[in-house]
């Protein structure tokens, strides 16, 4: 596999460092952020919406035959 370097400003590198997960390589990170799939985002629901969703899931599980 060939390797390459991509020069970026230090401010850009800092922003990328903030987005990169500790357990992923730079290649994995760049692949993740350039994919077309939309990931599930933590905190997308308000606390009230999350509580309602939990209640619906609990109710559905209780009524499952």
C-alpha cells in the first residue's frame, strides 16, 4: 500500500484532532468522515424525546407476543 502526506495548516490539524477518535488511525478517521452514510449522532434527541422513545420501546417489548 502506498502512503502520502497531505499538508494542512496547524489550525486545521487541531480541528481534525478534535474530531478523530482515540482508537482509530488517521486513515480510518478520514474514511469515516468522507463516507456518504449518515451515522447515528449522540444527543440528536432532546431529553423529553429520548424518554418518550424509551417508553415506546418498553411498551412494545411488553406487548410483544
